[in-house]
């Protein structure tokens, strides 16, 4: 479900910080789509 807004650079930055932190240590080998749900509209 699209979030209804254009993404901001901070959206990407927050995800990068999460991946670089210990909070993401239990996420081995996954792909994160950071597009506000737009991928689902294309299908």
C-alpha cells in the first residue's frame, strides 16, 4: 500500500543508519525496498 507522499533523503538515511546499527544484527541477507510502497503499484 503506497504511503501517499514523495520520499525524502532522510527516509533513505534512516534506513542506512538502521542497517549500520546493532538493531539490524538479526537480519541476515535480506533486500529492503525503500520506495514508499510504489513497487506494489507496478505489479
